[in-house]
C-alpha cells in the first residue's frame, strides 16, 4: 500500500508540473500535453481503476488539457486552437488501453479462479480418498497375512502394492494443492549435511545401487524438513526407476553464495534435451525412455516444494551419463550450527566422498 501511495503521489506531481508548463510556457504546449496523456495511458496499463474513477480522471484530464490548449492559442495569438482535436484522439488512445487492461484483468481473474478450482479439487479428492484407501489397505493386509504362500495371498500382496501407490499419489496431489497457500511451510534450521545424508541412508538399504554422497559445503539451511525430504525422496525414487542393479546414484550438496544446491544424479538412460521443459509438468511421463512408469507427480512435487521455499528445480546431464536434477534453496549459512552439531554423529562427517552402504 505504501508503494502504491508514493506511485500515486509521483504521478500527481508529474501531472502538476506539466500543467504548470502547459499554462505558463505557451510555446511548449505540445510537450506537456502529450506527457500528460501518454503517462495517464501507460499508468492505467499497470493500475486498473474502477469504471467510475476512470471516467472522472478522463474527464478531469480532458478539461485541464483542453483549457490549457485554449489558453495557449489565445496567448500566442496564432493558430493552435485546431489542436483541440487531439483531445478526442488522446481520449480514444486512453480508452483503447482501458479496454485492453480490463480484458487482461478479467482473464487473470479467470485464470486464478481456474487454478483455485483445480487446487480445491485435488485437495478434496485427496482427503476423500484417504479413508477408503486406509480401510482397503487394512483388509488387503489381513488377507495377505492369512493366506501366505497361496495364490490368494499373492493377489492380496499385489492389491496392497497398488493401494500404496494410490496412497502416494493421493498424498502428492494434496501437497501440490497446498503448495501455493500460506502456512504450507514450517521452516527450521538444519545442517545441510544431515538433510542429505539422512535421505541417502534411508534409500541406500532399499535398492542395489552404487550410492554416493558428496558434501561440499558445511553449514545450515532454513527449510521445511518434511517437505524437502519429500522432494529428495521423489528425486531418488525417479533415479531408481530409471536405473538398474549396479548402476550409480549420487547425491551432492554444495553452496553457491547464500543458496544451497542439492543434486541427484544417476547413470541411467538420461533425458532427451527436447523433453526437459516438460518433465516438471503434472502427469507427464515422457521425460525419459518409455515404460518408466510412475504417475507423473514426483517431479512436479519437487518443483512446487522448491519454489515454495523461494528456490528452483532444474534438470540437466549427469557426469555419469544419466540425468541430473538440481534443487536450489535460499537461506544457506556457512559454518556449523552449535545447536545442531551435537545431534550429528561423527560418522556423518566421514560420509563425504564415499559410498553409502
């Protein structure tokens, strides 16, 4: 509000100065006249007023500039009264801007409404799916446990796996729907090393890959630990999907000034450069080779969480031959936090430049 106030004050002062020139320097009439009209038109392009205020301002400007032109024509005693025809021409220019600006404003309102409708649908659908998914998982688990080693037990295991996938999709839709809302993040200070190493160790025992962690910067970053953890999980899950046993997956953490950079690379099939712009779009699964599976929500989740923190998500080529995904986050502070150092075991320090078991 303060900024808008000073913008209005500045525009008013500019107009007042031009009105003084229009009235007292009659030989320079054309310059302040056009300054007033052009500045009015340009200003309206950035600040759309209501119709009543627009009509009042237009009428006042027409009156002031018209009187100024008449005064200049009388003062000089020569031709110039015919320049009054410029007032309807300038008014037409301004009204054309009014039409375009109001159309743009209406389009933006419609886009916001559509986006909010999409978010509300995803949020409501996710909430509604939670209970039936939980109930179905419970029953499927009971059937599997009571029919171990039978075809029925195997079928129940498949159903349970699919329900877990559905639960993950539901949760990611909920996160995507909430990502743009106030209160989505609950930031706290955490060691960058702790954030990365914990994620690597969680995944290291789940798949036969050549895991590698490289911590190139010591310091803390202020993030929502749970949300960033989900983003890292999505990147590692993506790397697992496009690599085979024995392939390499690396997780690197470094700093670029006051920003922390976390990279997840792999030695998989990589991403075609032509397809990279679309990999962060929802439900897109064309980012890598066909048949990769997934619902197309993991990478959009990564982007939404990174941007909610004021950061960014990018994709490129890994030195290992596959894809490299990069999350950049603001708020990095070099050096170790005393409050956090005591909570980090010494063996985490020795995890740099080595394979995670």
